[in-house]
């Protein structure tokens, strides 16, 4: 990665606004992108729930919201130069870049929106965009020492115009994750990983083979199957994963933010399902649910312990609770 970062050229383009790290703002008025407003926030451009983003700019991704604001021309105060984020991911980085790098939104608008979609939702529509997202994640998620989070953002911003123009030139940044993505797609194509959609519950049941080099190549991060391969294969936002005696249900990120292209089925509280599964366990394994308001909450055995239940029991309990709870008020509503 260090070799690529040396390709950065300070100030590659004239900037109309500039990035300031969240800890360096002091009392500056600023634009907050892809996050929640702080003291002295003059304008918020974010798909996060509860944020005061102008409704006319709402969109699925914060990067799209920023583009709406740029196109309207009257959303961001002209006298506010500082732009900040409170976390570092691809959607946040692209949102920053559209505001801080002159001409980038005109030259690479749709490609970088798709990169933001890969980063936030794990949905791939364009392989070039996926590789841009993978490269940016390699920079933004690198271990902190010696560079701080803000330093990594500055490096990524400096690299982005060239990366968007020629993703193939940065293979050393994206090739490892790209290989895992391909391995996961191959696992799905060959049946070593299977998906069964239960659309009536907005649920997909994913079954994976355990162990082996091929299975390990298809993993990325803490996932048993590269997230982008799975999420690109199904629109269901409740994902039940079965790997041998390890079971988990997780809500996808799309059901936490304010989507506009569709209204995801609201989240429900699966605490009662956790209690029922705990009572059914013969060996004292306890289940827990993170809470519907967590960003990507999960229902799973505590401590990552294996379950003594059958996969069918797990799926049946989950489906029964989803069916009942979906009839009532949601536990999480990002539009409220």
C-alpha cells in the first residue's frame, strides 16, 4: 500500500472546500456528510436516520445526497469551507470528495456513486466501481499507526481522481479483496454456498460449507462469505447464515438508513426469539439480540458459541417470530 500512497500529489486540483478532521474542527462552521450534526454544523448531507438533511436531497446514499445538493446549488452555504465526517468509509469519502475536489462530480459521478454503494451496501453493479471501493477500503481501514484516520482520509482524497480514472493501475490495493469477492461468487455458482429466499419475511437463508481452502478464500473480514457477493445476489435485508453448528441472523445496513429507491420492511425486535432459542438449547448456550437500532444488529449465540439446535429449528423460530412481529409496530423506523 505504501508504494501507491507515494503516488499522491498534494493539491491535484483546485478545491472549493476542504476536509477538516472531526477532532480538528474547533469552532469552525462546517458541512457534515454521511453522519450526524455536531456543534457548529451549518449543513448536514446524510442518509443517517434523524439527521436534518433537506428532504429535497434525500437519496439512498450520502454520496447521492451530496450530488443533489451540488445540483441544486442553494443547499450548502457559500461561506462554509470546512467539510467533515465522523467516521471513515467509502460513502463518506466519496461524499467528501464530491464537495472538495473540483470537477470530480462532473467527471466520475455515477462510477463513484456505485463505489459508495459497494462500500455501504455491498451491492455491485459495476466491477470498476467495486475495485475503487476495495482500494479505498484498503487505505481507510489500514492500521492506524503511523497514520491517523484523518491522514488516511487525506491520502484517499489525494488518490481518488487518479483511481477513478484508472482503477486498473491500483491493483495492489484492490486485488486481495477482489479475489475474495470472486471466490465467493464462485462458491454461490458451484453450490458450495446456497441461498434460499423467503420473500414473505424479507429473509434469505444462506448455507455454507465448512472449512477447506476454497471456503476460506471466499471469506472477507468477519464474514463467512464476502458480503458483496451475497448482497449482490439477493435483495432480502434479513440474512440468516448457517455454517455447520454456527447460526446467525443479521439485518443489513439498508434497513438502518433512510432509503428512497424503496422502503425496506421495518426492523422488529428479536429479543423474544433469542429467549426462545436459549430455552430450546440443551447445553446451556445463551442467545442474544443486539437491538433493532444497532447499525447491523445480529441474533446469535453469545460468545460465538456453537448451537446444539438443528438448523431447521433456528430457521423455524426466526420465521415464526418475524411473521408475528411484522404485523405490529416496527422496533426501528429510520423515517420517523
